[in-house]
């Protein structure tokens, strides 16, 4: 908001009358003696007074200017913005058990150079829960199995009449090695309509011996395969590498070291 006071003895410019809000009184401008003329912008009377001009920015202009100044730009809005956490998964519910799949991202370790190195590959967590009623499952008794990227590859390449088996010892290399055994078997259904997923867990530490199985149809298995195919590069951290690629940086590295990467193979 700005105010401007002028004392003039001449008629105001015509352009000011159309662009600002004016209130003025002057005998020099009165074309109708002994009469009063009023409009949105002007008020005339027959009293001799100096010409007075007051100029104000319209409130609408101030509001629009303020809104535009406070509106974040594309660059400032993206700086420091973190993507929201998103939870995804896929579930299969059957009469004897339920099976859910949820991905777990890879872990990275920072290096002294400022770069990052993957320290642990991501995986897909399988959770099996036994049924306790019609469409009711006891998730307190659930058993989990972490499916690695390599094991996903075995599942994807599994034929309709083929079977496979995965063995895990979560305490391998520790003092309690062998006290927890997990075996996941995939066997074809007799009618060829899919596969049985059978998870057997023996945990001597808490005296648990659980066996949960669930039939998975060919259609459901196709969904699993498609999901695995999509998520595997992300579990290996390849998306972070692809997003960090800068052509200038890699061209300088290759030129500085001709033995870098595959260049040595192609240039020899």
C-alpha cells in the first residue's frame, strides 16, 4: 500500500483517471457551474480549492502480488522435499492359510569419497498365517521367510511341473546356529493348476514347530512373477545408480583411466 499526495493547479492527466482510484475537487475542472457531478472516480463542486490527488493500489492487486510472492516455485518446492513413505504388498487368502508379500529396500553404506555402496540387498518378506475360521487368520502365529533376489529368480523360472526348495538358518555363523530352521517348498498341484507353498519352521529357542501350506494358482503365481521381475532391480539398488548417472562425470572417469570398467575390454 502506497499513498501519494500531490498539490496541483492544473487538470490531472487522463491516463491517471482510468488506472487509479481518484478523489479530487477543483473549480478549474468544473464544467457544470452551480451543479454537482459524482462518479466512481470524480466528485466535482463549485468551490475553489487546490487540486488534490490520492493514489492507492487496489486491494486486489495487493492480494495477487502477495499470493504470487508467497507461492513456491518449482525449484524451491523440490529442494529438501522427501518422498512420502509408501507401503505396498500382495496378499493371497485361502481356506487353510493366508500369504502376504511385502518388499524390503536395500541398505547402503556411505564411503569417504561421498559416494554410497550397497551393503545389503533388498528382499521380499513372505508372511504365512494359519486360518482359525472362515476368512479369519491368526497373525500372532505367523511365520516369515525372507525371499532373496536369487530365490525369486528360481521361482520365476519354475516350470508348471517343477518343484524347488529353499533352506534358511537365520542364526548361521552365530553361537545358536542350527537352532532355527526354515524350509520353504514349492511343489506342483496334482491337477497342474498351480503350486503348493509349504513353509516349515523349527525354532528350538522358543519351542516352535510350525508347518503352514497354501495353494497358489497359476494366475496368482503369474502376479508374483510379474512383481518379482519389476522389483528385483530396485532390491539390487540399480535405480539409485541410474538416478545418479551424470554423463560428464563418467566421461571424465573413462578418459582419465582407460582401464576403467568395460573400456579396457573394448579398446584392447
